[in-house]
C-alpha cells in the first residue's frame, strides 16, 4: 500500500464518541488501522452539520432521512456523505470499513424507517455514495 492509499473507517468504530447517542462502537482492529496511519476515520453525520447527541434517524421508504421526531435531515445526510468523501481527496481509497445498520454508514442492511428495530436490505447514504464510486465496503458490527 503506498503512502497515499488509505482505508476509510467509520469514526465510531475507531473509538470516537460521534454516534447519535454520544457513544462509540470501538473495534480494536479499526483503532489500530487509524493509529498506524493506514486508515482515515470519518463521521459523515457530523460532517453534514448534525450535532452530537442528535435524535436517531432512519431512511424511509421514499428515501428521505427522517429523525424519530420527524425532522427531515436528508440534506444534512447528503451533504455529510459528500463532505466525508471530499476529505479523502488527497488519498487513493479502495476500501471502507463501515458501521453496520446505520442510515449513513450501513452496508447491505439498514433499519426499515419505523424505529422499531426491524432491518431491511439497503444501504446508508454514505455507503451508497461509496458503492457508486466503486469502493469495496465491509460492514462491521
Ligand atoms: Fe458512526 Fe457513521 Fe453514524 Fe458517524 S455516521 S456515528 S461514523 S455510523
């Protein structure tokens, strides 16, 4: 891997307390990858201007992202995904380790929009952008 090649890692997996509930989901392997300089950690929700803590949000059947108290945060999600990608512009990115089930980082499976814990097939907004860009994604619990 050259110096300019990096892996994207969801910041909450790298130990940052950036989730909606102010918690992290630390994963030792992810933390090590960031420490060693092989990976860059990003939280697209924060980069979209959303505060921490923030209300939980889920993608609805019409593809809008709504918070549990019914605010439409679709624009913040779109902006945050793009801004996260922009932050990697000096690197060659081929792979991303993304936090599972999140409406932003989830890959392959996300919550169904009913805030009842039900999962459906689908991708979070950032994961969908990376798929379009041809980046290999691995979902991490
Ligand atoms: Fe973690 Fe991604 Fe959600 Fe940020 S947007 S808290 S990195 S899952």
